[in-house]
C-alpha cells in the first residue's frame, strides 16, 4: 500500500458482449423450424449445411429483441457419427450449447485459456453466417458446452443472413 490506501481491485474486462444464441439439437430440422415459427413467432434468418461440423442448421431470429439480435440455432446431424449425432443418441433432443458474443475471438481464447479452461478449438473456425467460432470444454465450464462467437462483418450479415 502506498500513502495508506489499499490498491484498487483488478476488474477484468468483460469478454462476453451478449448471449448470441442457444444451440438446440433436433432430429428433423424442417419440422423443428416450422414449430419454432408457429409456436414462438421466431423468424428463419439463415440456413446452411456445415460439412466440417456435420450439421444442417437453421438460425431462428427472435424478432424485436430488446438487447439487439438474439438467435436460436437448430442443429440436425448429418450422420450418427457427428458430434450432434452422438449427442442425440446419448441425450435426445434439447439444448446442445450456448454461444456468447465476443469482440475479438483470438484475444478471448488467449484470455480464457490463460485461466486454465481447456479450449476445444485453439484457433477460430468458420461458423454460421460467416462468424468466427471456437468452443470451450464443457467439463471446465459447469458442464455446458460453450461457444465463442465473433460476428461476421456487417456487409456479410446484411447480404447473407436473411433468406
């Protein structure tokens, strides 16, 4: 202590800027999309097939979200030996992961990795709607598969996110 004052506490800079999406595993993407549209009024914002991750996915936008864009990501496995396919076999349909928005995914990975949390992805990879993504090991995050999401540049989102 200098001058009789206690040092100021170190406050970490928040890494997460928002809850980006909740990922939900399903067996039939088209049926689940129709359900989310009719039951909850969500809007289909984007669909793609991601061979690398072994999923067909639909991004459902929550209309008029007060805190900005909010999504539900519906995931249908492309086969039983994919991560989502194995998840469905073990646990059935339901919440697969939660995605948090970050401003700089490379810096977030370095910061989180330095705390001892295991990174399933040491480098960002391609995600939905042109985003950069990376996953954290669920055993180190309270049993929750956690995804970091750095949104794509505005131009890509504007050109590709609405079908």
